[in-house]
C-alpha cells in the first residue's frame, strides 16, 4: 500500500514576514512619533498648556500730582473704596445654589422651565445678593445686585473681584472694615481716583481725565495670555492732557494659574506693583487764582497774571467754569449739558478772540513815539469829543471832550481823539508792525492743548487778502484805538503788558514753575528812557486818578490801562496793569463780556478783578518778601 504524501512546512512563511514588517514599522512610527513629541514638541505643548492655564491682570499706576508754585496740591489722588466679592471663593456655594434653584423649578412643566444657563444666572444673583445683604445690614442700605453687570463679569472678567458697591463714604468704609470678617469673600477694595482739592479753581488749566479701558504694562511678560485690565485714566484736557506722559503712572500686573472654569487657584506666578507717575509743579499761585475767580463770579470773561521777569503764569482764570470733581469717576450727561449751555467749555484766556479796545493804545503810542509822529513833550491834541474822518464822525468816550492832551494825559484818560489823529498821521502799517513786534500776530506757545491758533493784526494787506476790500482812513482810526479786525486773547494782552513792564517787546509765557528760572530777555522796545518813562507816567496816573483808579490798592504802586471794545452786539470790558511801578513783578490782563444792550466799561467792570488780584499779591508779598530784580528803562 503506498504511503500518503507527507505535508511539509517552511520554517519561514514569506507572508508572515511581511506582516511582521508592517507591525514593526507601525511600532517604530509610534515610537518615533512619541519620541518626537516628547523630545522635540514638548516645548510647544508646554507653551499651549501655559496659555490655557494662566491669565494676566494689568493694574494701572496712580497718576502723578500737580502742585502750585508754593507746593499746594492742585490735583491729587484719593482712595476710592468699593465693596467687592471674590467669586473664586464661592464656587462650592454657587454649585449648591444652582442645585437648589434647579429643584425649585422642576415642579414646572418642562416647556416652562428656564434653561440651564438661565438657572445658573439666577443662582449667581441669589448668592451675590446674600452677601450684598450683609453689607446692607451694616450700612443701613437697600442695594440690589445688578444682574446684567454680574453676568457680564462672569463672561468677561471672572478673574477679577466683582464690585457690589462703589465709592463708599468714609464712615461707611470705617464700619465695614470693623465688622466684615477677615476671611469673608466680601472685602473692601481701595483704588485710586483723581481729586481736585480746590474744585473749580483753574479748571481750564488743570484739565480733567477720562477712563482708560486699555492700560498697557510695558515690559511685563504674558502678552500672549488672556489679559484682564483694571480701568485707568488718561488726560483729556488741559495740563492733564498736555503732560499725560509725565503724569501717567507705570502699570503693574500679575499672572495667575486658573482652573478650567477660569477661577484662580494659587498665588500669582509673577507680580509687579504699579508705580505712581511723576509729579508736576506748575507756575499758578492758587491764592491769586482764587482771588481772581471770586471777583469774576457770575461774569463771563478771563483773567491772566504773569510774573514779569520770567513769564510764569500766576493766574489763568476763565468764566464760567466747572467743578473738576464732577468729572470723577466720569462726567454725567446732565453736567456736560449744563457746561455746554453756559459756555463753560471755552478757555477764554487762551481760546477767546477779542478786539483789545483801548489797551491797544499802548501799542499805538509806542509806534508813534518810535516813528517820531508823537513827541513826548510837544505833541498835543485838543479833544472836542469827536474827530471827523471823511464824512464819518468818530466819537471819544467822553462826549464833552477831554480838551488839550499830551500822550501821557491821553493814556491816563484814554482819549480816543488823540489816538485817532496820531494814528491817521503815522498810518496803519506802522501800527500793525508794532503790534506784530509785541507778538499779536502769532500764538504764545503756552503749554495747553488748545490755544487760539490764528490771532490777527489788521492791516491793509490783511484786509485785501482776507476780505477782498480796500483799506479806508476809518479803518486806521479804528485800529489805532483797538477796534476793528485786530483780535487777540487775554493771554496775549498779559504778555504785552509784561513785556512793556520789562522794557522789551515779547514775553514767552509758561505754566511750568522753576524757582531758578532766569529773567527773560528779548529785544528792547526801542524808546528813549524819557519816552518810556512818559508812557509809564501816563499808566501810573491812570491808576492813581484816571480810568483805572477803581483798581487802586493802598500802599501799592501800579500802572494801568483800561479799555472798552465791541464784539458784535456786546461790549467788552478790558484792563491791563503791572505792579509795583518801581520794580514790576506782576502783569495782569482782564477781559469781561457784557450782555447785549448793556453799557460795559473796563474802568468800572474790569477794575474790581484787577484790584482783587493786586490786593492778594500785596498781602502775599508782605507775608513773604520776594527777591527783587531791577527792570530799568530801555
């Protein structure tokens, strides 16, 4: 019987080898992938984990203070106390409240039940209100949680404490500090807010701040992290705006680890404290400023006082004004509307545009003396109360006339006819050129953001270019007494009289105080000592018994020049002055706006403001005798 064939097997099955190869390749690929991720991509995953698990908080630094020249705080920071709720400590309580709310609503038909999101909002509000009721019990209040604010806070700024009550009164703060448990989720949080100790004083100069929702922390790590920012402040007007970079504090911050819900879980991994901004010492004298503003109460206008030697601004007042504390923490719509309706936004000292009236006669007199049209000793004009220019009658303010007047007497009594006649003789070009020499044709460059940029000096060339009309003799008569199309600001008028008091032609005003600031020196006026003394004599007589006599302060010598101008249908009351006569230290300009149809004169209406400032100046000088400098005639 034949043997059955024997089945033989190869020790190596080729198909199995292929299978083993595939398995080996897969294992190698997985091992290589794991090795690549562990060795080469671990940094990337670590970075992703960091971004996912960390949050950054930016805290703005307090702004620097602003001081007056004597070191009094004009703008500072005060603590603003708020009651806050640390939500990270309420996670368990919030979960428990959610369960309770859910059980309460289960009795309702399914279609009437709130959504899970709505239930969560109800639970949050209930927990927050329980804590707020603790505060209400201590403060005897009836406050309610603002649900929308709480929802927004959970959605956008969970890492930060939620503000239950803001801007507590000092006694409320004291009661809460005493009675709130140290370990309570309720805490009293202190932030910094702007404070203006003198209220409305120098409001247009100091300016105000707005809310900065996006403060930056330079060179603080974590730019790639989800960042929460506490609100800061930025300058919106006045010195607060002009020197915002100086006053702005350096922001600090912290980086926290958070859990998947967004609550912080530990102490910060990095922290930097905010730093207060640099302080600013300005040239204003708050005592003189308040004296000017008190004298201007209920009026519309501006007052400026300068240090004659240095050009530092001692007073810059504009009325109507506003209380800067009403801008903290933000300006309400009703307050803003009231300021708008009163015309209080305008800083009339630097932004007002006004014909200078008879204060300009100082310029006309200098132009006449320098050109030889006026001789200090021999030029006399008989004033009958008017001057005919062509077919037009140009009146003097004293309708009966002043009689015979030389230049000093014309300055003292503000005789229009004297300046009409001599202005016509010297011509408009000389008058305009002298006004330009004293800086009336350009801004002063004061350190404020919105100075009037287009002052103008009327001249035949200006009228031809801007009005496309030819010049008439009546135009010359007008500009000779400060009427017509010449427009200046009260600050420019103050600079003019300060320059005149030094015997020079221009003053560079500044709002920054430097106790070592040198005396300004500009081009000399170009008058002989006798001519200069003649004009000073006219202004001194005006102060003693002329048009400026209502500004006289016993025991203080001064020189003044009053003026009345027309702007549309209203009259403007002007007055400029410098004192003391023998060693000028303060120069002043006041401009007040009358009402339509009202007779408004510089000699009557502006004098009380000049007098108030000079009285305070004299009082301070006797209290603290200053160093003197010799001005001297040119």
